[in-house]
């Protein structure tokens, strides 16, 4: 009951931290998607270049986030700027890998047929390749969003705010209700983002199957 009473009496604290956390994740995803799109397009013509890019990004992804936060502090300081830069970099492996798999997985026969219909490379990309690759791309965005939600919690160590600030505050003061509340909000946020993007992914998959 003590935990429930604390959650109710401090609902504004958890709501504000959740919104701040969600905002950090959304800003990161928006920037990460643009960067990943540029990398994907640059690697699309060569499978070897794509494989090399994914391998390098995978190696970068294995570096602990806290180490990258520490490296960036002298350059960009404490706060959300450093957090967003690190999270954008971490997202690239998942986003680029899924985008390349989706786009390169389109059947050559379909691409040849689109060219035979007189479509330009841009038209083929927008009308054929992207719609067919959309489920894989959205799956990558979903995984990147979940990853960002977790890393954003750790980003509280460099004053990025969000639910991580609530959790670490609870740990410092041994405030169990605060720890439980922060953990619960973080889990619900991750589940909510995952459910929303899974719905988008299913609809795109169904639409792609209907078209094919």
C-alpha cells in the first residue's frame, strides 16, 4: 500500500519524467532515421559496402553506452545533447541492417519488371522497393526504439533527465516506491512504443502481401 500511495501522490513526478523520457527517445529516433537513410542509400548499390557498414556499426554497437557518454562529455558537455548523439549512433546498426535487408531482399525480377514499365530509379525506389521493404524497416525502427528507451535511462548519469533520473534518485536515497515507480513507467513506455510499432508493422506486412 505504501508504494501505491507514493505513486498516486507523486503521479505528476512520474508523468513529467515519462514525457521527458519519451521526448528524448522520439527526438533520437527522428534524427537516427534520417542518418540511417543516408547510410543505407550510400551502401545500397554495393552488397559488399553494405555488409562492411553493418559489420562496422555492429562493432560500434558492442561498446558500452556509458563509455561513449564519458568520451563525449569533454566535447558536448552534460545533458541531452550528448545523450542524443550516443543514442543516434547506437541506433544505426539496427536501422541500417534492417533497411538494407529489406531493400536488397526485393526480388530482382520485380525490379526488372518495374524498369520494363519505364520507371526511373527514383520511381522504382519509391513505388516498389520501399513499400516492399517497409515491414523490415519498421521492424528495425521498433527494435531501435526499445533500445533507445533503455539507453535513455542510463543517460540520466550525464543529466539527460527522464525516468533514469527518477530511478537513480531512488537508488541514492533507497526509496523503494520511487524505484518501483520509475521501473514501472519505463517498462510501460517501452511496451507502449513496442505495441504501437508492432501494429504498424503488421498492417504494412498485410498490405505488402495483398499487393504481391
